[in-house]
C-alpha cells in the first residue's frame, strides 16, 4: 500500500498555520470575550501547543504553568496605549480582574479587518474548546497534558518521570523503525526519507533526555508531539497491508508531515535543534 504514495516532498517544509502580528493576535483573542491574565497566557499557549499554530511568543514554566514575558509586556503596552482596560468582575465572594478591549482597541480590529478575520479563524478552535474554562482549569490541563513539574513534586522525581516517558518513547520508536524495515513494498528511496524523519525524532529524544536545562514547557510539548508522531506511524504501519485503507493512510501521512514540521520548527525556535530544512 505505501508503494502507491510519493515521498519525494515528504522531508520538506510544510506551510504551518502562523500568526506573526503580536498586536493583532492579542486584540483578536480579546475580541471573543474578556479574559483574565492567566487565561490569556494559557489560551495563547494552547493555540501553539494544541492547535500547532506558530505564534510570535515564547513560553516558559512559571508557578501557574506556561507563561510568556512577551504577552505580559504586550498587555501592559496595550493598557498604556488605551487599547484595553482592566476591569473588576464581582463574583460574590471574590473579584476577578479581566482585560477588556476599549473602543480604541475595537478600532484596531476594524482597521485591520481582513487580517483579523484570518487570525480569528486560527484561534476559533481553541476558544471554542477552552475559552469557557477558568484560569485554574486551564492551569490543571497544561500541567497534566504537558508533563510540568507539580509544586509538591521533588526535582528528582520530576526528572525521573520525564526520563521514563522519553525512554518509553525510544523503545516504541525503535519498534516502529524495525517494523518499517519489514515492509518490502516500499522502494528504498521512500524508505530512506521515512527513516530520515524518524532518525531526527530519535536524536531529538536523546537531546530531551540528556539536557535537563531545557525549559519544562517546550520539553513537555516536544515529548507529547513526538509521542503523537510515533503513534501516527504505528497506525500507518498497521494499515499498510490493507488495500482498502488508502484514504486513511493518505490522511495520516499528511498529518505526519504537518506534525514533523511543527516539531522541527518549535525545536529550532527554542534553540534546541537546528532546522533540518
């Protein structure tokens, strides 16, 4: 089955969803509804980590999870420029401060309507899924899904947990490479392309295992995304012997290419690995 697919451009760049304008990103996010600071940081992070959108912010691990110094500075800048206001919302027994687009901020959206419409399309999925969640729920989700160190977790226990996750993936990856070697129908040039991608993943896992100085946030993202990537190849290998599986394999190969490019771009942007392209 895999012999019917071309891998000529498989090991090449993929046009990932990208948002480059910081101002329009933040204004577009706040156009959906008012959010507090923690929600803004987490929703921006999930736009990157969950939906694989390349955004103009980097994240680090802080006590409340993924945090961007750039977003913090941008919120303050928006406030100074009169684009947002920080308003208190009364919840009876407690108050919450939320950012609200001002009329000047709304004007920024109108002036850039076409660009904003495109950005909002890229944000829509995350807002629909996570936009109703409070700050604490978003924080818990980020901790549990991206392997962050809990406050009461000892550093050695956290590192042991991370290393176990990586070692498990290394074993599964070795099995995937072995399984690919047994599929006789793949021509050698296609096999070399696939193995080159998996070799990159293997080297990345070795780096994530050996370098404890990598920030927890990007480390967690890359571990989870390499896990997804390895699992996709597991599905492809399982389907490779069935003639009726061609549409499903085609979709999985497209997903694999997008995910590989996201992993490569994220590794490059955070200074972990040079781009293979």
